[in-house]
C-alpha cells in the first residue's frame, strides 16, 4: 500500500485542498479532501492527473521532423502520406519494438497516463503471412515501460471509397474480416493485466459497411470502437459522392454510435453533425499538433462544447509528444478561428488550463476503456506534480495559475508520481 498527501489536487470535479490518496493493488482505493497528512505519506504541493493519450501511430515517431520540406506545389496530407508509406514499408519488427519502447517512455515522461495505439502495419516485413509480430512487439514495449495500453488493431481492406483495391504501398496494412478476428483473438491471449483491446476501423474509405457490421457483431460489446473520420475535405467529398452524405452523418445514421465510440479528428463537421455527434455521447478524438502539422483544419470546439460534446486528445503522428502542447494548440486554434480569448472555459471553470485538462482526462478515460480517469477511486494512479521553474514566483501557491502556465507558458514543469 502507498499513501500520498497533496496540498492541492485536480480531482474530476475540480481543485481540492489537502487531498490524501491511498493506493493498493495497483489502483486508487480512496481519495479524501480537507484532511491532514499522516506519517509515511509521500507529499507534493500541486498535483494533476496524468493525461490519457487516445490516438497514436507510434511508428510515425521515426519520421518526426523529417518531412518538413516541400514535395510539390500543392503539398498537403496526401503528399505527406507518400513519405509515411515509405517509412512503414522499411520497418521490421525490431524497428517497431525500438521506436515503440522509446516513444512510450517519452509519453510517460511527458505526462501521458496511457496510450491507445491505432495499429495498422500488420504484415511482417520479411514474412507477410505473419500478422502478429508487430502487434506483439508493441504490447511488449508498453509492458516493459509500464505504460497502460489499449491496442487498437485496425481493419484496413481498401484504398478508397467503393472498395477500391489496396495500393502496392498499402499491402502491409491488409486484413480481411477473418484475418482481423484471428488477430484480435490472438492478442487477447497475449495482453497483460493493464492492457486491453479495442475494435478499430481505419476509415470509411478503407472498409465496407458489411465488414464493420461483421466485426462489431463478432467482438465484445463493451470494447471501445475507434475510427478515423472527416479528417480531410477530399474524404468528405468522396463520401458524399458514394453515400450522398458526409462521413459523420452517414456513420451516425447507419451505426449505433454511442459512448463506446471514438471518432478520430472529425475535423470537418456541419452544424447539424456537431450537434448530433455531441448528443451521441461518443468522443471526438482531437490531435491538434498533428492536425496542424498536416494542415487538416480546425475542429469546431466552441459549438461542440456548447452542445455538451465529449472530447479527448491524442499524439497521433507523434511529431511532438506533449499533452500540454496539444492543449495549447487546441486552445490557440480556437482563438485564431473565433478571434476571441479564453474560449476553452465555462461558467463552472473560468481557467482555461483547468477546463482543458479536466475535459481531456474525462473524455480520454472513456475513449480508452481503461481506468485512467484521474485522481478518483478505482483508477490507475498516475500523478503529475507541477513545479515552477521561477524561484521568484509569486503565484507558486495558486494551483489554477500553475496549470495555466504549464499549458500556455514555459516556466512550469512536471514530475511524475506513480
């Protein structure tokens, strides 16, 4: 058993003072506020929960910063994808293990509580019939780093809407439904206690509706369900051509999208889609640094927030690994779009840092399907102590200001407490 005493801590319902936390058997057993410290408690001054990471392609960390040059006049997501394919087709299982272990350690060090790994490079470089090796390497790396993981093996069968055949450079991603279910069953036997599986469809362009129904009907009804959607306007246009609807509208009309689902990006939404997605209780999985890096667009967070929508953040391409910077980019993109300040707040929480962190932790736990919902009973303990790097700091005792500065300034650091 381990015990902690925090002078101030960000709990699911807000900041509390003099918080004592008891951890036993790997989970938080009790959280009490307005109490006194006891002998043997590990103490810290201002503490926040570690942040769930709901979307990662860990292999893409190997190209972080290496694609920042112009490929052609209309350089965009689709030209970047060509470079990504070259990387994916050069990596063997040892490369996957090495980059996963390094990246997962960085995630842990920078303040992430867990990772949802959106894994689609299935076929081994040297033995294409082996669809297990890379996934096993990812699970091994997460276990060795002791980072809880929700592994999301991805169904990826087509190159575009209308069941277009996969391109040559996409062959390592290929699975049919039977192969997907076999992989899922195999990984269920391999995973460790703090590891779980989720269901994952790459995108509406990469699977058919029949495949989606087959997988959902065959696999556990409580498993998280993740999918890329409405990231690019070209994808939206292609969906309109085939289905006569935009991607999110079509998905909501044809599937029981509920709190199990996490719609990654959902960048390009109509006003009605924004309202309907919020009312579905699904999570919008936002990846602000990657979305900015690839020129995807800006998610309509203000309207989504006003409709009580749930959201979370992910490191996606891992071009940078830092939850505070993800939230900064999210907030600043909204300010630039709306030409307003401090839009990421509400009447119950005026401080943008606290509002952003609370919302992302709650949404991230839901999307992960893991007990990473913050400083609360039955959750996995992962705490971050905030530390001001300014010795003359007049606000060193103001928790809300410290968290604001972690996200929006550069003079507050974190120390992980597990």
